[in-house]
């Protein structure tokens, strides 16, 4: 690699720069180490759950005495505090758990592990802030956390719990369509969300063409979504970061739990590998829609296939106080098949290996090796047109992250990351008798490098600042023939490159800063600026995403997408933190956005970049959120007023037009009522303006057939969407050995006929007329699920 | 490849089994300023070549051919002299009898209200439609019959084909394909129109055209708007080869017809 730096002129300087930056980063850290104030001591340790031994993410640790300092446990339950010698009280709190307080005399570095007991009296709602007023005091904005254990109560389509659909009930996060697990964040498209499962990017987060997400909530411990103000350790996508962490597994004893629903069943088993030292968790789910097909005696029905499954598995082992190893994986697949003529399957596989290490009392390190693969296979088994297409995107990813407590007012995070991407757009194979020719489309290889550093600085009692910088580079690597196109899509030149040669490099600094200022004990204002860069792009020319959508990388033609986001907000809790209110304003400017020329065909298209158009985007809006957090009755109201637009020279004569995800109003109301120890009732109401869409503004005839004339891109609106869901959960009698519960739900209670699609066509009964046909996917749908645990 | 999209439909059907339903609704649509539409072709058959000139009209009006009278239609490329078309009915213009020849670049000029719309198309080399055959497909318990066009694709040349299918003299399907996946092979391309219950004497006719790349893109895009060939796309006007903002297409094509009579 060094050799190719020397031989390739020009932009490789950027790559060198990144590598130098990494060097400088370590130098700076070393400097901090030397200049540390003497006489301070460190308190650190791990916070875990008393019943399961699971580490607790985001527990609040507070030290009070002659000075006050605080910390929050990280993704591995680890915390670290630094303070002057003296007598203090140390308290650890986590929502849903009993607060632990303990007096402490600090005269040396000390390690204290906390074991918290669940507090069943509290009835915290689904979305929880880490501590009672964390939402006000933390400089982080644009962050929503979902407490996965408690989403059971929210009504869902067909009784399938789905974290991605619950997320869509929050302001600024919009559903990509009826029953769809895809989502839009602050004007971004679905491929602009970075979805991480135990740090591994998940490329296609949906099953069954979007109706279900790939995340089995049984296996998930913690879920955070960043709509803005992304911390510097995250990068690679424009609109949001969805950081999902899997359960580690019970370290105390073996347990099993599961559920039987209308369309799928789930089972999770967990237990210790070595008691209190290591544990494992395996969770699996499979749908049985195809079982209904099997009931048919007709062979053309019962020989069809349609199902998906997920397996989440994780194991961890704590070698000693300073070293812990984790291994986690996800495997999921959808399979569709029509008897012996067609087959179609797709899925993700991710594997994450991690090593937590404490270099010193102040320096926490995590090293991750990550593999991620998304692929699909299409088989046409009919004799003369027999073919099989295999397509994949594969990542090898290495990450080194450090957390460093400098003092009680500075907390440093820094690290490096390298990802090697391989995209195989398609390998077409066939039998000798087939009319289909074997073709192997050229793979594309890319290398993303990043280095980041950020400091959480407690300026004073009122003001907190998180500032940082992420440097990212992307290099398109050979082998292959690389084309350059002009603005009309004509090839200017084609250049062959050998394996490992650098074809094109891009380098981007991504500054991030968030500031919070506490006005009173219960209110604050915050502001943030974030730049995000995206180097991998999903090409989809259909109105919804499909498993065969094409991934492409930056190239000679495609440039990195860049988003600059400014946000400001007011945060306030009242009634002793029982109510939480926030108002956030955002403005986002996006560069190098991608659209297609009319008539672009993505299938087997080796020159797809010739059909792409590049332009800008802007999105702005206000998000209001009010939540009642405790008590028998709780819930929230989220409202978003927003605008999302795009501008392309070649579309709508260079005028700004609405992006398809533009929706003016978006409202969600969630209410949960715990009527008794056993019964819980809940309800969800959603309302939104229709999406921007292109409808005809006239018609004409071609070869005697009706064709439609479209005068303006996305100039119309789909009909407004609203829906009310209800559910009831009956908890079983408390029984130590075996526990079960029933969930009953009704989706779309008042049977609103929401438009899934609007089609224009000739009237089948009267060819002289055209008609508008609305397709509704889900009317009123009841569901029932039985859950158990032992 | 088109067949794979049937799988999407299948998954859709399964979801629809729950409650999905279709309803004809009223929708307020704008009435855009009318645009000129030109539907024109030159074939390799000795015949009167036809150019249809019309205007777009409101979505709510009954379907019609909204012909434009008094246009000037001139074709160059056929011999040394330009051919001027004569109007035989409102909006329908006819040439004298001649045949187009493969390899020739034809240019059509249509002048309406002092604006001239120009398009060019190169007639591709001819590929012969060898035969038609019937094919049965079972799809969730329902067996349907389709017609397939059988031909030999010439190797090493990029070919595009258009299939215009009539059943019992009624135009039912107009679709296109190319040889990206089967260059140089014996091809049997299924036309995805359900023939339904046929009785003896019913006639299925397929006109098989070889078309240039722009014409292929035009019809591919036109069909995608109406949901043909895969998951729905955000619709847009198909890319016309006429300049000055006219809609429609000018295609120089070779033509071959085959008929199948149900026994």
C-alpha cells in the first residue's frame, strides 16, 4: 500500500493525511497523559443487573461531596470517574432499577462494581431517558432511546413486536409506508440510516419486502437513534444512526422465553458459560405463513415457499477485571419460491468479535473485528430460461475505540476504523440448455478509513460541550475497468486498474459540536452542528425498497454525499421530571444526492452510473415531543412539521421539488394504561399528510393505448394517512417457575382505508374511460400472541 | 428476468390475503397545458407509413385520439427526396407506399403551429420471428396460458425487440425486451398477458419488431409507469426522441407477424 502511495500522484495525499491524523491523535493523547493534574483519583467499575448479570448501558453514576461529578456507564456497562481525595457519597441510578447509594472515602484509585435490583414499582414508559433529567442536562440532542423490554405493550401489526415500527412513533422519524419497517429521518431516505447491530452495519433491515424488521426484540438490549448531533465515533451515513445492542445473556442461571403469534414464533435461551464470568444467548424466530399454504391439497399452492427466519447469538467471557471478550452474530434469511419454477432468497449475516480492555484506570479500550454480508439469490428453474443470479455486499471492518477520563470535566473518546467493502452487483449463471448467457458483472472494492476524536467538556455547572472531529476517506480500489461519463451519460473514457490500485480517493473532515446550557434545574437549551458523509449508496428506482436494490460506491462519477445539519432545541421537565417536553428545530443541507434518468433499468446494468443525476437537497422542520413518564397512565405525543426538497438541474427545469418523503404534518399519540397488576391497555394514533408523489395531469394515446402525461415531479400528495390501534396485555399470575402472558391487539380499529398505492388505468369495463384505483393493504386486523418465560 | 418480479406480486398477494382491497376513487387532478404528442414509425414493409399527431387532454375526459390537424410531416432518409405526408383524417398523416431499409437513419420533422419537432431513428437489422408457442404457468392454484415468441438472437450485436400482441383482433399487450441476458441464443420470450379461456378458432397475433435503443428505452419506461415489468416506479414521462418538448416516439423498425389459431 505504501508503494502505491508513492506511485500514484495527487489525491493520495488525502490518504496520507488520514494516516498522519491518526498518528497526531495518539501524540495528543500521550500529551494529555503527561499533563494530567496530579493528586486526582479514579473510581471505576461495571454496572450490572442483579438477576441476570447483564451489563447496564447508560446507568447514571454520581459522586457528591466536596465536589460533584458524574458519569454514565458505556456500551459495556463500564464507568469511570476522577476526583480529588475526600469523603463522598456515590449513587448509581438507572431507570426501572432501585438506586444504590454508598459512602466512600477516596484516597486511592478504586474499582467498584454495582449490582442493581429491578424496581417493579416504577412503571416507566417505553422511551426512557437514562436518568430522570438526562434529557435536559446532557449536551446530546436529536437522540431517542427505546427501552426494548417495555415495547411489548404498544400495539403492532399482526402482533409482531418491532422496534423499527415503534421508532416511527417518535417525532422526526417517519414510516416509509403502510406496515413498512423502513424509515425516514429528518428528510433522509431509507438508505441514509446507519443501522448497526452490535457495531455491524446491517444493509437490508427488513423482511418480507419491508413488512417486518430484521430485529427480533427478544435479542435486543438497548437501542438508540441519533437524528442529529451524531457523536464523532459514528459515520458513514447521512441521516441517522440507529445503534442496536444485543443482550449478552444471563450470567446467573438458565432461562428460556418465547412467544407464539399469528405469523411467527420465537424462542430465546440464555445462561451462564461459567457462572458470573461468561454467558451466552441464542434467540430465533421463524414465520409460518407457508404452513397455511401447506394446508392446501392443490400442489400448485402447497409446493410454494414463503418464510423468513432470524437467529441472534451472543457469547461473552470475562477473563479478568481488565479483559472481556464478546462474540456476537446475526443470521437472517427470507425465502420465496413458486413450486419448481422460481426461487428467491435474501438475507444478512453479521459477526462481531470484541475485546474490552482496561489499559489503565482511565483508559478503556474496545477492539472490534466485524464481518457483514448481505446477499440475494434469484433462481429461475424453468428449463430454457434457467438462470441463477447471485449478488452480495461484503464488509470487513476493524475498529479501535478508546474512552479516556482526563478529569471530571473532560472525557475523551477517540479511535480509528477501517472498512473494506466488496460489492458484487451480480453473477449470472445458467445451465447449458438455457437461453441465458452466463455473465459476471465486475465487483467493486472500496476502502473507508476514519479517525475521530471528541471531548465531552463540562465547562461549568450549567454548560456542557461535546466537540469533535471525524476524518474520513474513501478509496475506490481496483481491479476493474472504470468509466467516466459526461453529463449526458456518454462514456468519456474507460481505464483498467489492477488489483489493489487506487482508482479514486475522497477525503472529508466531519466536524461535530453540541452545546447545552442549563437554564434552570429542569430546563435547558441546546444547539448542535454536524457534518455527515456517505460513501455507499443504495440505488432503488421503485417507489419502495426491494431486496434486489443495487448498492454502489463512490467512483469517478459518484461523489460522497455530504450533509450539514444545524439544530437547536429547548428541553424542559416539569412536575418532578414526571413530564418531559422538547422542541427541536433543524435545518439540513445535502450535497451530491442521487436520482435517475427516466427509464433507468437497474437490472443487469453494467453502466448504471451513466443513468444517474446529481443534485442537492434541503430539509428543515420542528419537532415537538411531550411525554408523561411515570404513573399508571403514561405515554407521549410527538408532532413534526417539516419540509424536504431536492434540486437537480435535469429535473423540473432545475426548480426545487418535494422529495417523496416530504410530509408536512406528522403526529403520533401513544397512551399506555396499567389498569391492574395483570391488565395493561394501550393505544396508538397516527396521522400524517400524504407523501409527495407524481400523478398524471393529462393523457394521450400511443399505438391506441392510453398513456399519462406527468407535468411535475412529486407535484401531488397521496391521501392523508391516519389510523388507530389498540391492544391489551394480560400478564399471567406471578409464578416463580413459569410465567406467561397474552397480548391481544387490533390494528386499524376504525378500518380506515389508507392508500398503499394509487393507480391510474383504463376502466376494464369501459375502455373509453380511465379510472383511479386505490389499493388498501391493511384494513382492521386483529391479532393475538402468547408469550412465555421459564 | 421479468419472471422474478412475479415473486413480488406473489408476496403482495399473500399480504393482501389479510384484508387488502381495491376501490375506484375520485381524485382531483390538474389539467396541464396541452402538449404535442407524435406517434410515428417507418417499417421495412411496403406500405403507407403512418404518423399520428395529437395533443394531451384532461384525465377526466373520455379516452380518444385528440388529433392535431394541419401539421406538416416530412420524412428524410428514404431516397434522395424528402417524403411529405398527407392528412387522411384529423391528426393521422400518411406517406406514399414505400419500404424502409435497415441501417438507414430516418429523420422525421413534424411542424405544428410554427414549431418543428424533429426525431431520428436508425432501422436495425432484421431478426425473424420463427414461431409462437403456448406456455402454461401455475400461479397459486390458477393455471394460465401465455404465448411465447421464439427467435434466434444474432450474436455480438445489441438487439431490442418489441412485441405487439393481439387476441381476437384486439390489441392486448405492447412490450419490449433486449438481449442483455441472452445474446446470440435461441430465445423463447413469454409475453405476460393471460390469454384466458380460449376456444377453437381464436387467433393470437404477435407483431415482432426490431427497434433501436432509444425506442426500446421509451417503451420500457412507458410500460414501467403502468406497472409492467416489476415493482412500481415513481412515474415520469418516457424519454422521447423528439426535441422541443414533444411527447411520443419515432421508430424505424423491421416487422414480422405470426399468428396462432387455436385448434
